């Protein structure tokens, strides 16, 4: 209950497993602070007697700190448990959405981000620490710590944070080696700052930096292991903030001051060696430091090795020298841009481990085919069913054996344990490069094969299921280093395919497209491969097309889908009822909907559904998805009753199979709200949206694409209910959010632009409405063409704004064009056509052509009754307008008809509704078009 409650909350910084909570309640071990903080905050929020949350968190942090201190003092190296190298201390968070505006609520220091453990054996660098603080304090916006790998740039940055944390209101650590890690870290920061965004929908890095730059906070961002300057967002305007970089790239000198970090001074090397064991004589320490070139990483490893093995300094140096001679004789030594002593140390380590711990040897080998990101032991164990080589295979089945191997590597200084819950292990990236360069061909092949086997066996195969998203997030950085795209076994390549889908599902569309493109390129020209190769080619193109489509490359996505279908039809391994045809046909229907071919899309989806029903069970998830798409087509065709009935059935099925809180159930309810909007049942639609949106935001984040589309429906409903002030505020925010995530030339952005125009007009902001209308109409015609239903809808809505401004002739011209085009594209009885005719009748009446207006309105009312029904507000609006026209023409029945129509409108919308008030003043009621999502 506690664990699931925490998982549903988007305001907490982590999730906590049931097992971890059980350990807490039993008092077994000391959890990480971030885990305990989440539990404390959640329990405080749900308590009957509400405590002061901040005070309660502070008290628990004091207790936790004391427990950590006691635990470290009494560490007994239990072989069945793996403590982290150093507690990942994070101060109690005081951040809130108001922090950017009000520093009075900020803590003295809020230490946030994925900060590496502090090195408890840190020595020296006093001059560097002082210079960093002086330069940042003197106004250096961006300061780069530059130097070769292994000199301790990261350790220096971590130590600076801990010593000078009181100089800042906020500190955030950003792993900057990979774009995915950088974006994920800034996403988390944006969420903590209360910016519009979430775990599932990444904040553009520039947005986070701009928000910080505008704040009065004294903040510090640390970008660790940054690549070239082009790999980071622009760091030109930082306000009162500072940026500290660690990088090997010398080009950062062109972007600000650089502090060169070199190898240790000899005294620092000796101090570090003696801090691990005072038994080493100063002369021996000096000799060993000289032999290691005073490289901090090499000195640290040598110190750990001496303590672990008890080897004498002279013997260690002799063995090191012997290994170095062998290494220097290899041509690879000339290509390696890191000290040969590190490789010599690895050789010594492998020689030792091969004799004492073959499990540890194979475990270390894995890191040659993994990224530099920490790897959880949970992930390793979950892949134990894969064809891993012995004895690592047996160790993956035995927690004590695997833990002992980890402790062995840690004892020799070969890896670090960076977390305790769950344990995550990490090898220095310089060591990883050494492993890749100096392992034998056989060892590298074994490393890659084992990593692939583990990842394939651990793959849940359900990237759409949020229960497994944490797993996919951890696997992502290792896709490239393991070279999964070219793996010989389909199940191994499937890991990469599922990652593309996962990235798409959580809203990381750019990353999904980039990975999808790399997979398609990897199999280009392999059409004569195995059946598994054919499967991979089709699925890679399918997933890539999804990402391209949602990013607005509609033509590219459509062509890629057609290419994949053509490929399947040309290859006999795919029978006519192959399941991949369903996926591709589903995408083909989406492409048809986007291009405005709604009737053709319905045919494709209906055929697809019938084919599935012949070959599958009715309750299968895929069939529910196809049914959903059939409902989307019906909605776009104006067949709202049919769509509603189908969506209601889909909701019930998802509830039965996945539960009421599953995102698929919730988004099915969002579709039901769209149907109700089309049926004119606005209050019911609003009630559904208000019920599901909080839970949806907790599940996938407040700015996921599906959430933003649901919010657009809420805007539409609020406007129709007459709540114009609320609708305008929400519409402007929604329009801004969709522009941020998808850009201005995107179906979603243009659709919410349509809603904003209609809302501004209804609220009386005609100047704002006409300016926005011109922009949106231009975008629709440019992106889709002038005869596309969205462009024609915007033509009708812009005419309504022109009419409100008194330009009746201009409005009539646009409405006449819309009626003609809608009739050809969608038919006489489509609601869009009827709406355009409705407004054309208002134009005619406004221009004094009451006779023509009467005929047009009579036709509109007749069609509206047939298409929408008598209880739809648009039908009643047509009745009101017809009665007003009759009155203008002197028809005595007009007053009776008007009174009857007002009664119907009051029943549908309420007595005080603005539309009713306007109509009672003799002004005709407008109709507008809000195209639903495709």
C-alpha cells in the first residue's frame, strides 16, 4: 500500500519497493536517504493528524544521519550484503514550485541530482578547491575542470560541492557523457522546480536553464564528463547561477575560464598511499608514486591492491614493470591515450582473479560491453536464465556468490558500489577503455555474448507496461556498448527494439527516433537474411515510423510504413495473417487519418480488426488497441454515438484486464470524454476528465503528450460550459506546452491553437483571436493543404472571429468555401459541413439576406436533428437562429419557437449560460469546429 502510493505520486523524487519498506519496518539496515524521505513524506501526507511535513522530514534526517554514522563505525563486511562505498547524502528537500520566485522558502543548500559518493580518502587539491571557489565567486559563469582521464576531475567537483555547499541555494549534478543521461537529469530538475514537464515528457534542457536564469537563486549546475561544447545546451545567460564542468575536451577554453587538473603532487600521492595503510614507508610510497606517474586513479588502485593482497611495494613494482614491458611491446600501446600502468594493473588483477575468483573475472569482463552508467545487481540477476558462461552463470543464480564476487572486485579497487538499495556497481570509464583495448579477442567475445544474453533474458518484453519502465530506463545506456543492433540472436536484438518503443511510450520521441534510425541502418541491405532478420527489419521500421510521425514527419512516417508493408508482401516468410500486418495497417490508418482520409482509415482499421478476430481472442490487448482506432475514425467522421458505445466497451475491457488505474484504462476514458463532447454532453465529459487527469499525471507525468491532448479536451468543455476565464487560462498554457514539446508545425500544436482561437473569441478577446487565427490557419494549410479538414475547420472558426469583428462579407466568403469543400471531402451530413452551413446562415442574415438565411437554417436544423439529435446544443442553437430569422421576417411563429428553444437550451446548458444570455439579446448563436486527435 505504501509502495504503490509512493509510485503514483509525481511530487516524490524516487520510488520505494515493498521489500525496502519491509526492511525499514523491521529495522534491518539503513536505507538511502532518498528512499526514507519518500516514505516519510508519503506517510505524513496520509496521516489522520497532519504533522508539519518539513519538521518531520528534518527529524528523520537527523535520526538517519546518526544511524549512518553508527552503521559505518560497525561495518562487518557481511558477505551476503553489499553496502555502498559512501552514503549518498542528500539534504532534506525544501524545493517547491515557488522556489524559483521566492528565495525565502529555499533552504541554505538543497543538494540534488545524482551526486556520486564522496571519496572518504580524498587528499590534496587544496589549491584547486580554493581557485574553483574564488573563480565562481568572482563571476565566472562557466568554469571547466580540464584534464586527462583518471586525474580526479569528478572527485574534485564532488569534494568542492561538499565543502562549499553553503554558498548556494541549489546544487544539481548532471551526468553529461550521454545525451540521454543529461536530458534525464535536467528533466528531474525541471520537475523539482515545478516547471511544466515530467519524468515521462522530457524538459528541453534550454527550458530548465532559462527558468534558472530568471530566478533569484544562487545555483550551481555541475556537468560531469561533458563532451564537446556542442553537446550541451547553450550556457550563455545564467543569471545568478554558475556552471562547473568536468571535461577532457580542450575546446571549452573558448567558452570560459579553464582550470587545468594535472596529476598529483608527489606529497599528495604519498598521502593517499599512506591513508590506505600507514605501514608503508615514506620512501616506498615515494617510489611507488613515481612509478605510477602520480596519476590519482592509478595511485588509488595501487593503494587498494596493497591493502587487499598485502604485497610488498618492491614486489608490486617488479610485477608492474614486468607487465609494462609486455604491454609496450604491443602495437596497441601506441594507440592507447592512457597510462600503461593502468593496463599493467588490469593484467595483474586478471592474473590474480583468474586463480582466486573466476566469477569476479567474468563479472569484470562484462564492463567491456557496458556503458559507464552504474549497473544494478537486480538487473544482472534477472538475466540469470540466459546462456551465460560458467561460472558466472551459477553466481547469477546465487546471491551470496555474486555478492562475494562484487566484494572481491571492490576490495581490489576495481569497481565501486554506488548505491545500496538496490546495489549498483560501476567501473571507472578509464578502466573500461582499458578493458576494451587489452582484453583478448576471446575475452571480449565472451564479455559481449554474456552481456547480450543477460539483457535478453532480463527483457520483460512489455515496453508499453509502466510496471517495467524502470527496467527499460536502466537498460537504455547499455544498448550501444553491447552492440545489440547487430547481435546474431533475435531475442538480443529485441532488447533494442523494445527500447525504441519504451522511449516512445514515455514521450522521449527524439531519442526513440534516433535509436530507431540506428537500428534501421544496421539492417539495411539484409533482405536475404533469416526469418528473425526479416522480423527485425519490419519491427525497426514500424517503431521508427511511430517516432517520426509523432514528431511531425508525416510524409516520412507514411512512406516508411508503406515500405515495411511492401517488404512483408515480397517475403514469403510473412503469411497473409501475420501479426505484423496488423501493426503496420494500424499505422497506415493513422497516416490516412492525419492526411484527412477518414473514411479510408475506417476501412483499413475495420478490415484489420476483422482479420484479428478470425485469428485471436477478443480480449487481447492488440485487439483493444485496434478497436480504439476504429472509434477514433468514427469520431472523426462525426459518428459520435457509435464511437461512444465502442469506447465504453473498451473502457470496461481495460478495467477488467488491467485495472482502473492503468494508463490505458485512463486514456480510454479520455476518449470517452471526447465522444461526450461530440454528443454535446459537456458536463459529463468534464466530470470524466477531472476524475482521470490527476491519476494520469501521476502515472506518466503532467506533460506527457496524451495528458496535453486530454487537457485540450478540458479546455473545449470548459468553453462550452461558459467558463471562459478558466478556459482561456488553460488554453494558453496548453498551447504553450504543446508548442514547447512538439514545435509549432505539428498536428497537436495546431489543434490546440484552434481551441485557443475559439476560446479567445468566446471570451471577447477578438484582437487576440484574429491574430492567432491567422497563424493557425496558415500552419494548417502549410502542413496539410488547404482542403484538409483541419484547415477547413480553421477556416470556419476564423470566419466566426471576422464576423464578431463586423466583417460579414469576409466571413461569408470563407464559410461558402468551407461548405463547398467540406461537402466534397466529408459529405453533406458530416457535422463539420453542417457547422459551416450554420455559420453561413448567420453571415447571410447579418448581410440582410434573411430569406436565404431562413432556407439555409432550415436545412441546417433538419440535418442537425438527423446527425446530432434533438438534445445536442448545436441543434438547439440552430433552432434559436431559425426562430430569430423568422422574427426578423415577421413570422409570428418565431416567438413561440424561440421560447421553446430557450427552454431546451436552459435544460442543456443552465439558466445563466453566456450563450443563452447572448441569444436572449437577439444575437444568433455561433457554431465552431474542434477536430479531435487522429
